[in-house]
C-alpha cells in the first residue's frame, strides 16, 4: 500500500508525483524520450484519476516525445485526444501552450496532413 504523501505535496514536502511530472516535462524538452516516458508512467501511477490537468499535461508531453521520436501522426493523435478529454474552459493557459509546442515543432511542409490539421484546429479552439 502506498503512502498518500507520495501522491501529493504539502507545505513541507515535495511529493514523488510532482517530481515525476516535472521530470517528464524536463526530459521531454531535452529530447530524452526514454526517461520522459518513464517519468510520465510513474507520474500517472501516482496521480489520482481525477487529476485531469496533470494527466493532460503528461499526455501532451508523451505526444511531444512521439514527435521527437519521428512519429508525428501519433503525436498529433495523442495531443488531440488529451485536449479533447478536457472541458473547453480548461484548454487555455498552460495546457494550450504545452499543446502548441508539439504543433510548432512540426515542419511547415507537414501542416497539410490530416492529423496535423486536427491538432491545429483543436489548439485553435
């Protein structure tokens, strides 16, 4: 049985879950997709099913990793699915900015592909 302290942080602690959320984004940004996927998996294991914002950000990180690894279509599908799972009002701010990252990383010559257009449309809202 896991201690609930590993799931979240308090005023006095920095929980394992938050640590892996931050590692996920750092490794994603650095292009270390193997370690990013490991941190994403661990963060998801420690995240409550109701932590929709955290789960969305982790799924967007995973999408960016797929793009980095050369699977742009899968990256677009994953980012679209992550955003579609969020209510419209939550597709702003950090979530929107993170979803724009993989889209903006896609070379312009691919912007006419269906999956890329779908991501553009969802991010544009």
